[in-house]
């Protein structure tokens, strides 16, 4: 029996040694953690890691500010567009300067101006067209006679008649194409005197001012627009060249 027990004792010896080793390691950690400087050091290290992660996350989420170069480019583009419009008009019309589409502008009243986004709040409000509960920026200029009488409508520039129509809401319409994407539009017309495809000279009487359903509150009036590549531009830019 004693001989049989000996192997067991020998096998149990390593277990005791391992137990003593684990106990020694545990005791070593306890001694290390018991030191006063350990806890603050661990706390500082953890805090540093958290702050670093927060800084990286915020840096990734924050959008990059627009550069001053981009802002300058946009500003130059807006001014450049206006300059191109003037230069294009002079080249396209063979030196003609745009005239008002009425003979006696001083005798007429400008009832609705062109909507200019850079104008004052009061001016922008005056250039809004109301249809029911909907307000739309006015893309042209309206002139009316104070006594509600009709008056002649003239071609503002020489060109070719590209559209003649009687519209149910806009009244009589005439469009004149002047080349290079420039078009003048005349609405709320009566007694149209030109035909589609006809060439007209600047100052030619093309119609009489009339009424339309869209701006019926204006009475007898002319609605005038200038388009560049199909988009309305401020006619006053071109009138200012005179």
C-alpha cells in the first residue's frame, strides 16, 4: 500500500508547486496595485485613450470649411455672367442697343418690376406675382397706361419672329429671336401685327397692349421679358447700356 501511494504523492507535488506559483503571482499583483501611484497612473492612461478617441471621432465628423478661393470663384462667376450678357448682346445685334418696347415710356407706369434677388425686401415683395395662395417671382417688367388705354408695343431689337400665339392665361404672345440664345418676349397683347418667321426691325410696331387672365388686375398692360439661353434675365441690365 505504501508503495502504491508513492506515485500519487509524486503527482500531487507539481500541483502544489503550481498552486504556490499562482499564489505568488496573485500576491505580486496585489502588492503592485497596493502601491499609491498605480491607480492614478491607470486612470490617467485610460482618460488619455478616451480623449484621443473622441478627438479622432470629432475630426472625422466635422466638415471642412469652404475655402476663400471657392467663394471668390463663385463671386467672379456671377459678375462674369452679367458681363457676358452685355458683350453678347452687342455682338449679336450688330451694335444695336436694346430699346424700350414702348414708344412713350415716361407716359406709362411700371406696375410690376423684374424680381431681383439682390434688391431690398420691399422691392422683392413688389416683384412677386400672386396666383391664389401662390407667390411667384416676376420674370419680366409690366407697363400700363394710367388711364387704362392701349398703346403700341415695339420690337426692342431687330430679329426674327419665332412665336405668335394667343394663350388662354397670358393673352397674346410674340417672341423675337435675336441670335446667340437671346430672345425678347411680349405678352398680354392685342391686335398682333406680325407673323411667325417674319423679320422685323428694331422699333417696328408688333402689337397693341391688351389684357390677360394671369395679370387681370393690371388691366391693359404689356408684359416684357428677355431670355438668354431660355432663362430670364433682368432687362434693366440691357436698358442701362443706352
